[in-house]
C-alpha cells in the first residue's frame, strides 16, 4: 500500500508539473513530495490508538520493534515524529537535502523492525507484515528516493574558464 501511495502521489505531482505548476517541473521534486505524502500516511500509524483496528496502530508499531531496542513505545513515537519532520523537510527546498539524507538513515535504522515483524508474524491492522522479499526492495526504493531528493543537479557550463 505504501508504494502505491508513493507512486500515485509522485505521478499526481508530476502531472501538475506537466500542467504548468513550476514547483513540480521535475521528477526529482515530484518524487520528494510523493515521499512526503507517503511519510505522513505511515507516520500517522505511530499515533493511532490501539482501539483502531482498520489500519496499523501504535500497538502494532510497538510489536514491530525488536526486543533489543529499549523503550519501544517511545521509539515508535520518536520515529513517527521523525517521519513527519522528514516529510516537512522534503517539501521545503531549503531543507530537502538534509531531510533526504536523514530520512535515508532513518529508513536504514528502521529496517530491523520490518525484519523482526516479517520473521515473527507481527500483524499490522490485522494483516500480516510485509514479507521480506517485498519489504527489503521497498526499503531500498525509499532510501533511493530520499537520497535522490537530497541531490540537486546543477547545470554545468560547457565553457572552460580562461587560464
């Protein structure tokens, strides 16, 4: 589901760019905004009460945290806050580079939780966790987009400077 949200949001932003919205004139910026939309969606689960069962909730997120991580409930809140901060950072041009790099590191740091969930039959919103064969490539995709968003390609002049 998260990949679908990422792709649909990215395509929507890029379509706006094709229609003349200058902010979304490039795939890189559209993907950064698409990733931000996905992060707002995923971060929301970190704060949803356990009584909500139609989507992943805070208790599900806590169950994903590997046993070696102390204070799992606090870690879930912290990662949710970091995802929201990263999303905000991606949409602001001034902070996009730092946000992309920090999010890539966060995605790497969160991978053990996804591995733990897949190997220990943790359910999320009543559904099984994403299997590793699918989750690891998804995580690599998120890391790649975060890093791509962080890189600003500047046009280089073909003229050589005089010596």
